[in-house]
C-alpha cells in the first residue's frame, strides 16, 4: 500500500486535531506564551511545539513505540523525566505570576530561535505522543505503508500540528485577548502553573 486514501486522511486529521486541542502541556504553554509575550514570541514557540510533536510521529513510524512496548522500564523512565521537566516548567510559571512583564522583548532572531527550541524541548519531554501516534497510525492504516506513503503521512501530521499551534498562538496573542490577560495576569499564570504541575505529576505517577 503506497498512497493515502482521502477517508484515511480525513480520519487522521480529525483524530489528530482533537488530540492537539485537548488541554495539555503544549496547548497551555502556547496560550500562556501568547498572552504574556505576544505573537513574536508565541508563534516560533508554537511552531517548535508542533515540530517536536511531529518528531514523535516520525519516531513512531521508525518503530520507537515498539521499543517502548518491549522496554516498559525505558518508557517509564522517560515519563518520569518528562514529568519533572513539566514540574520545573510549572515552577517558572508560578514565579512569573508575580513578576512584572518585560519592558522589551529579545531581538527577533535570538528570541525566535530560543522559543522554537524551547517548544521542541517541551513536547519531547513527554513520550506518550509516540504511543498515541503509533496507535493512531495502526488504527487508520492497518496495512504497512510504503516509504512514499510514510512520507506523505508525516507531512500530513506535521502540517496539522503546525496549523493548529500557529492558529492558537496568533489568536491568543491578539490585543483583546492580551488585554484580558493583563487584567488578570496573576491568576492566569497561577492557573497555568497548577495545570502544568498536575499534568507533570500525572505523567510521573501513571503507568
């Protein structure tokens, strides 16, 4: 089987879109970054998150999910590491809730590169998407895909991730949304920190 049929593509896009928009560490971080720092920081960060998520798709295609299933200790270790990374991230959000907003953003190139790399790091901190992608791919494509089909599947997943994260980053960084954030910065940052910490704890304790 080489090509991807239209019904399969539609099923993949629907399931993946719902998974992306379900509140989780990546979406929470995108929204908070858009609120606090605006589009120049949020957009590259969101694109980094999308790229990081798509790398799990690539790894699933290369069989990493099978490695996780055969080596549950490795998967558990990566989950614990990712959980502590999210706790560290939540601690930063909590501390930032009482800090004043920066007067000026970093230079566009430096800030964009750092934000993009930070987005990749956050999404790679959670290995669960590898299993999600493996399950999704096997459900939608029960027959093995040819290399061309795998390339098309990855491009489709990457495009979907990029579209949603970019859209959230742009919409949440609009002037009306940011003005509402500025009026309740303390509570929004604290809520994001608590949500991120809970997700980190769940990642650590769930098996």
